[in-house]
C-alpha cells in the first residue's frame, strides 16, 4: 500500500519510502538502473559506470526515518549525481563567464516558472552553447567572459548553428537573447552591459504540428500492437483517441522541477476509476480535477424497451483485454508488460515507433496524434465544444458543473458514435456500388 504524504512532502527523485519494523517509515536513495555497477564478464566483479571519464560518485544510501532530513540528503545526493552525469563534477564556475551566466539565469524566478519541458530544452541548449568553439582550437564559449561576447561572435554562432537546422539555430539564439537581456537588466551582478543577440534577424520555419491520426490508422495501430504483444500500447492509444486524453496523463509521466520535486498534480489514470460499462474517471493534469466520462447511453429499443448502448466499445475492448493480462489490476492502468512499471518516455517512443514500422504507418504519426484524431472526430460529428471530454479548459469543482459536464460528455459520445456508424454505412454502400459495377 502506498505511503501517504502531504503534497508539500513530495520526495526527491530516486528516493523511495519503505515500511520498517514497528510501523515506521524509512527512506532510501537508489541509483537508476542504468547507473548501477555492472558485473565485469572476465573478473565477475562489480565495476562502477563511467561518465565523462569519472566513475559514479554516489551509491545507494539509507536516509533514515526523519522525512525532512531524508529530503535534504536526497537533494544533496541528486545534485552530486546530476553533476557526474552532466560532466560538471568538480568543475568550478568562474564568475562572469558564459557558463556562470547560464547557471545564474537558471536560478532566476523567470526561468524556474517555465514548464518542465521548456527548462529541459534550455538546459540542453545552454550545455551545447557552452561547448561551442567560436574558432577551431579556441577555448569553449562557456569559459569566455560573458561581457566580451560581441555581435561578431553571436553572428558566427548563428551561422555555425545553421548546420543543426534553421529552427534549432533560431531557438539557440533566442535563448541567448533572453539570458543576455536579463543579464543587462542586472548588470551590477553580471557585469553584462550589452546584448549582442539583438537585431540578428532570426529566421525559422514553424515546425509542422502533430498530424491528427485517422480512425483507420488508429484501428490498424491497435491490431498491430496486440499482435506484437503490446496490449498496453493498444489500451493507451484507445485512452488517447477515444477519451481525447493527453499522452502525459495516459502514461503518467512525472513532471519534475529542476530539483527533482514533483511539479503539479500527479498524472495517471487508475483502474479504481474505471467501472466497466458505467464510467471512467480521468484526471486533468493542469488542475488535478477528476472528470467522469460516461460509457453508456440509454435509448429506446424495439417494443419501447430501454436499452443500454455502449458509447466507447473500442476503448472497453482494449481495457478488458489489457486487464486480463496486465501485471497488476490495481494502481495505474498503463504500465509495461515486462515489468509492471510505468513507461519511461524514451521506452514508449521506441515501442511506438516499432509498432508504426511493423504496421506500415506514416513516420510522422505521433502518439499525440491519437488525441488530435479523437478531437477532430468529435468536431466532424458536429460538436464544437469538446471541453467536457478533452479538458482543454479548467472545470469548476462543483457538483452542479460536474453533473452538467457528464451529461454533455454523454451527448458528445452519442453524436460521435452516430458519426462513426454513418461513415461505416457510407463505406459499405461504396463497396456494394463498386461490386455491382464489376
């Protein structure tokens, strides 16, 4: 059973709680699997993993039973682990250098308020910029004084960065422009008085948005995923397409702050919120508010009898098949077959691409496309307002609003089923017409 903690007591990354004798809770810091010592095939001895020529400096550690102390110790271990992983272990930042300026900027509130993905992208670009050599054999840009970077250096950077793509080059220069603008504003601290990244005439081609996946592609994807033994991925696709849920919510990806602490409400869809044939409870990641999606509608059948009609038969088919073989029938719905653990983003992406290749589906078919496809299908069914299903706008936490949205969600699903049936009938008619012509 999970150990309850207050929201303000979320544990740092790699720290886990465990029940001890006497009912107490102990805390442990553990290395991720890839960083754990590996057995040498020749000697049989465990050898530490190497990064940037340095062995991993931290080992699994018991943090005691005091929660506050465990959090502090965990953060310190994470900092040492992060420095080793990024190759900055033991590196002293000289005040005023570009590397120091980036580190200073990352501590500013204007940076910390960014979304986790934005911060991750900034980190990646800043590391690449620090490693940039303005001239062959010259010191890395990260070691140069930030107030000595002029327009000539900035233009040379932009020109060189074009080799990585126009959009990447523009993004890198935009990051520099933001950092130097903030540095000029705080020139007494940074020593930077001019922004050499202004007036560069940056150009970039807008990245093509996620293509909406069609129902035919969605059906082929699910069938292929099942054949390949990835029923979890078929169920995840159904949750995204039928329920129009975000990929991060379906897979339960953790949104972490820079210090490894959870950012925002937890993301996942639980088995406990699914009642077959009745409803499924979804949690909007932006608010943490539960939204109940009805799975049936009552209609008058032959003879005046009231019949229950399934609104999401494909979804329930995938969930039933997955529940029958899932490693666990409680907790998160979407976990991996092989270990019962939540998917890591890279692992999910790898499996998704393998399924698409096996099925012969387009290379630009992203998992986000399932959600877009579902929302597009609702629009094609004649429903303009999809908020009761897709969660695009915050829902008021009141019984009245929840009830109204549940009814609206039912009407949306009914219209959507009618639209799907109409398309099916049209396809059948076209087939009969084609057959009669021959």
